[in-house]
C-alpha cells in the first residue's frame, strides 16, 4: 500500500515538473531573426525582435467583415525608423521581477500579466528602462498595428479567414475561459506571438474616434484625452474583435483580467 502511494506521489511530482517546464517555455528565435535580450532581475530576461521601418495602411477598409467605424478612414502611414518589440506579451515572471508583485488572476509564470492598468504598464516600462539603461515604452497605436500586420493587408496577420485564428490566438472559441502561456501559438511573419488574442494590449496613445486627423509619418494619438487605446483582442472576445485593425479603449487607471501589454525599444537601433 505504501509503495502504491509513493508511486502515485512520484507520478504527480513528475507531472507537475513537466507542467512547469511547459509553463516556462520560451519560443526560440526564428531563422534570420535579429533580436536583443534585456536582463531584468533574478535571471529573468525579455527578448525583443527587430521590426523594420516601412509603410502600411492603418485601419480597415469599409467592407471588412466585423469592422467598426473607429477603424477609419484607412490611412497610408510611414513608420520611419526600425524599433524592437517584445516577442511576447509581458509575462507574470517578467512583471514580478521588475515590480515585485503579480496582480494576475490567472496565475502562471509564463502567462501574460493581466489585471494591469495603463499606468501600471508605464511604470513597468520606466523601471525596465532604469534597470537596463535602454529606453523602453509602450508602442504607439500605429507601431502596434504595423507590427501586428507584418506586411499583410488582411483582417488578420495570417489571412482573411478566421477559421485559422485558433492556430495563432487564444480567444473565446478555444481559450477555455482563461489566459494561456505566451508563445504557444504560431507567430506572425516578424516573429511576434499572441498579437491576436490572449490579452488586450495597452498602447501609449490617447484614443481618437477617427483617423481623419492622423498624420502620415510616425503618428501618435491626440495630445490630451481621457481614454487610452488597447489592441489585439483577448481570451474572452470573439474573432472579429481580434482583427489587426480592431481597437478598443479604457480609462488608464482601470484593470481587468483581459488587459495586458508588451513593450518597444526605439533608441540605439542599427
């Protein structure tokens, strides 16, 4: 009897260890990818991938399925300088290493941090900048969509049909009502994971209800406002809300278990 109990315990321990190994999985660099790694604390690191400068059409065409009116008018935009973007959404391990806390409701070291406000994300970025000596911040809304599209013009970074969304995203249909460890799904063409789904991602911009006044080079949102932009959809939203052009907003002090973020690094890019 005692041996049987020990065997069960051993199997349980092995199962937990395997689960932890899967939980801590970091997606490997793609072939030819140029990236840099920031050392945070306690052996925790953050990998960012180089996003090239270029041009794209920001927003969605009037006939795109699921389109909302604040996704236009579609504008030709230039991102004039390359930048680095966090390969994955900021994880709970990364957030805890910098902030000394983990506010997330769905616990897991390699799950995206959630229950974070825009203010929290900005504080995290400032502390990472202080720790590393590299200027880290939230992406602009234009940078986020440009990076998400990775050269595409379709509803999603992989095409126009949401039947393939489950290969790239955790969303209402496949999430099981929770977040999942980052980097488990397929990346876009520029090596970015979970740009669709898992958690909505804060951007630096104040929200504007139209792109009518958007400048064509390195645009930013209004100088003043009450609401900040979020992008990408999340684990509890449907496919249409995970499209590349989809936008939403919330007040910068609010926190929900489907709000997270990723960061960019602009200075010192060759």
